[in-house]
């Protein structure tokens, strides 16, 4: 898998769990560093932001480690349990609307159950 693909997958997975690049960088930094310094966290965020957006970044092993961190995080595991309606393009508008409503109802029921 190439750099661009890994960057897109990481961004998609961050979106799936509702994390910004800032949130990801903070979580990653706290997990792997004993220091809780705002300046160092900001520098780390800037570094990760560039790594996830620049096409010339070529360290696929580092991107793999970021992806592994994301998919092993408890927030990611929770997100995989929630249904998400993805339109197929073959349903009528009425059926599409009903399927969306069903997905929304299931998500709300799961949120209540988690409380």
C-alpha cells in the first residue's frame, strides 16, 4: 500500500471515530511520551499534520504504526459497532430515505444502550 493510500485510510478512520488530526496527535503523543508539555505536543501535532497531508512523505512504516494505533484504540472499537447507512445508488428515493431513518434509529438506540 502506498503513502497516499495510507494517508487517506488514516484520515477516513479518524473521521469514522470523530477525531481530528489534533485529537489523534494528542492521543498518540500521550500514549508514547512521559512528558505532558504543550509546546512539544504542538510541535508533534504540526509534524503529524504534515505527515498525513503531504504526498512527498515516504515513511509507510510510520503511517502503518499510526493506523495500528487508531484501530486498536477503544474509541475505534466502539465506532465499528454502530451501523452506518451508505447509499448504494440502486434504491428509490423513498427507500433510500427509509433506510437512512432505520440506520438513524438504530444508532440512537445504541447510544441509549451505552448509557
